[in-house]
C-alpha cells in the first residue's frame, strides 16, 4: 500500500507560495510546495490544516485538489495530492512562524524549474501550471 503525501498550492495573483526546507535530511535546503505526510486516520484536509499550523503557525482554508502524482522515496511508494489552500494573509507584513523551513516567498510559476525544488513537487508542477492557466 502506498503512503500518502499532500502538497499545498497557494496563489497570490499569478504567484505561488513556496518554502525552503531546513538544511537537514535528504531534501534539506530545497524549495517545495509546503505539505507533508498524511497521518493514519487523517483526511487530506485535516493533514493540510495540521501541517500549516505546525510549520507556519497559521490556519488555512483547504480548497479543491489541483494535481496528483506517484513517486518512490527510500523504496516506498507514495501518492502525492496537491490542494489549493487559502492563507489568512500573505506572510509579508505579518510574518509566518517557521518551524520546518528557513524562508518562504511568493514565486512566479516560471521560476520553479530554475530553483532547487524537491523532485516530487516537480512531478505535479505541470498540472499546477495548467490549473492556474485554466483559472485565469
């Protein structure tokens, strides 16, 4: 049975919210769409709300699923589900509290492939781009 991960896609106009992971572990220091593992007994929505409270200190609103992909990590199969999230503010004038990341910013979608982005999120990148293009 595959493990389940979630990725959170928040748009601010045409820009997307990304965060750089703390410099530890296999994906340390790399940029990502924030998210994490879905714990046993959790829905995707509960997982997203928990991850944002733990990692950024904010409560988010979870919207529709926008992308999905499968990948292997350390020999385990994972399914990655990306959801639209709405942040309570943009994190600029009022800063988010970071526990798992060193920084965050709003990036142009076209920048994503040029950044040191985690591989699993690059798998959903084309679907995220299509979703934004279809939404405008």
